[in-house]
């Protein structure tokens, strides 16, 4: 298993979080949409299962050279309006804390 790090920024409030999740080493070779889907499964199952309803992804890109995925979309929560977000996902570097 490989540790991945996701930085999720809420464009509406300026909120930001850094989250780690485990997945197969080959995840980063998948399409950007699949990589973001795996992180969102982690959000719904482990981070905020009581509040998470779904997400809408408007754009997803992958920098093949750096193996970094970037996405733009909205978190759909159980209560309240959808929250626009920006997400970046990459393997956790060995020297990262």
C-alpha cells in the first residue's frame, strides 16, 4: 500500500485540509477522475460519513511528470449548500511530515 496526500480547499469559505489515505501503488497511474473518486470514497466512508452525500467533479487534470492530480468541483453535503472545492492529490513524499 502507498500513502497518498490530498489537499482539499473550500473555495467558498477559504477552509483547507490535508488528508492522507492508503491505496494501491498503481492508483496514481489511473485517470484523474478515478483517483479523485478513490479519495472521495475515503471522505464518505472515513472522514465525514455523517455529512457527506456526494460530489460533483467539473474538471480533473493530471501532471504526468510530477504525478499530481488536480480537480475542481463541489462537495454535496447532507445539509446546507454545496461547497465548491479545489483538490490536489499526490503520493506522500518520504520526507514529508
